[in-house]
């Protein structure tokens, strides 16, 4: 046993952080014996604070924690899941596995009868998210359209497999507890609140069943038997009769207990998600895809198939930047595929520029010769890390004067860059730059 007050934050030589036990040579590990280590100091501190809520901790010979911190959703269980299983990129969720999960998902199994109306109302944020993704809620039901179900399974699996290890850990733990890949998917890649997430599960068959058992369970011992040693056979079938006041109160108490438990689980996941996203501030932007203010380019100059430097690629980058400056600003990510998958600029740097500094110098020269030097205050660029890939990031502000590229004026319409000419150009410049 270990007194959790004797857990200390320890900074490693590589700049990462661990949890030291009693200022010794021992460090807290995952259930598989992997030392808990993270570049995220705030997250490791959250784990320590969480563990220090306990009076004592049971630790095995691998310095792994036993009991509640690993049995329930906790910062410790989440980072352990992440380290033990999902740091390995070869671990994936197959389409067939996802299709199987969808069939048993409570979201695809509407309860029959008049309560269905209330159920759908409580699931409104789930339904709205699916509609935004162009799914008809009824078509993904177990009795619905198999092609739509497969399309949804494919999208969830794709999002999961390309996500970061911490996102996978949250998804897996929530799915394991609530058996819902849809709600787990929306929680991880959307913005479900803890209370909303908890409310969703108050309207599932499993939740309602647990309420029906509440009056019976109140009278059972730790082994699930009545005081006289008999088994509660009535739990196999609900007697149709009017409920007593005591039974109603027992169900009300059980509902509040279960709601708070789900809310607590989802709040831990939310904090774990936010703490990790603080290290990945651009991931949400990328996951939302290209738009009027966001664009992805696979490279600055390198044709990935021909392995040659191509001017048309550089011109495309310049057009995008000019379009951002002439419109409402925007963010350009170089080293990202059209579907948002990080590819990195490492190959391009190695083949064409030899160093990151020379890559950035080449970019600045392109801007200088194509757009000019007078607009440098309206954009900034840097190399950032996304999923361990080097990505070249260009942030553009809204320019206060027109930007031309070889006498051509570009602006943004949705996720594309178009040129304006003639009267349209005159009208746009008058409107956008307030020319008289």
C-alpha cells in the first residue's frame, strides 16, 4: 500500500513528466508495466491530484495501481489505455468490428412504444450531429438502410484510426462502458457536454432496466441475495402492477445516482480531452476540414508522385495566401492531405531544401517575389508538430489593401480560391476595402 500524498511530479531528462513514488527510484506504471510518462505536465499533475483523493493506493510489483483508479474511468485509466494499447499505430478498429458495434448500439435501437418520442428528444444533439454529417437518423437504425449503416461504420472507423492515442483511449473506454460507438464518436470528435452525454443514456433500455431493478436491489446483500439466502427470481421478469411509493423513491434515487456517475465519467473524459488538446491546438481545426478560412496542401514544391520540384504547386500556395489576405484571413497547413491526414514536410525538406531553415527561407522568397514585402505584418509562418509530423503552418490576417499575384486578384469562396475580374473585381474592392 502507498500513501498517495507521497506521489511527486518528476521531470525526465527528455523533458517529459512522470509520477515518482516517495522520492525513490520507483515510478507509477500502467497495468502492463509501462511507466506513465507524458510531455503534458498539466495532465500528469491532474493524475496525481486525482490519485491523492484516495486514502491509500494498492500497488503491485510493477508499480501499477489496482482497484478503483483502473476499474473506473479516471485520468489514470485513460492514460494507461492510451500508453498500453493505442500508442501502437498498428492497433486499429476494422469496419466489420464497427458494423458489429453499431448493431448493438443503443442509439440504433429505438425503444418501442410512446416513450420513443421522449427518447428521440433526449437524443436531439446526437440526431443533429448525424444530420450535419448527412445521415438520416432512421436509416441508421437496425431496421434501416444497410448501406447507410455501413457508410457510418466506415466513417467512425476512419476517424478513430487516424485519431490521436488519447482520443482513442477516450473512445474505447466510453464504448466499453456504454456500448455506444456513436455517442463515443460524437463525444470525442464533437462537443457533447458531460450533462448532455449523461442525459442521452437515461433514455436507453439498459438504463431503464437498472431502474426497474432498483427497488429489488435495495434489499439484496453484496452477493445479490435476499437476507434469507434466496435468489431474486423476479429480476427476470417485471410484474405488471402499480408501483408503491417506496419503489418510486428507490427508482428516483437510483436514477440520480446513475446520472451522476455517468456525468462524472464523461467529465473526466472531457478534462482529459481538453488537457491533451492544449498540446494540439490545431487538431480540431483540421478535423473540421477545409473551409473558407482553412486549406490543406500536401507540399509546398514537391510533387509526391514524380518526386520533383514543381512550380504549379508553389503557385497554388501563393494563390491561397493571396485569397486569404483579400478575404477574411485564414489558415494554411502544408503537409496535410485533402482529407486532413498529416503527411509531413520531412521528405520535401530532405530532398529539396536540406534543412527546415532553408525550407522557410524558400517560402519567404516565394512570398517576396509573388506578393511583395509590404504585407509581412498580415501573415506569420512556422513549423508545428501534428501527430509527430512536421507541418508548415501559415496564419493569414485580413489585409487592409488589395493583394495581386501577377496582376491577378484572388479571393476565397467557400473552400476554394477564385480570381475576380472586370466589374465583379471593381465591386468587390469597393465593398471589401471601402474605396470611394
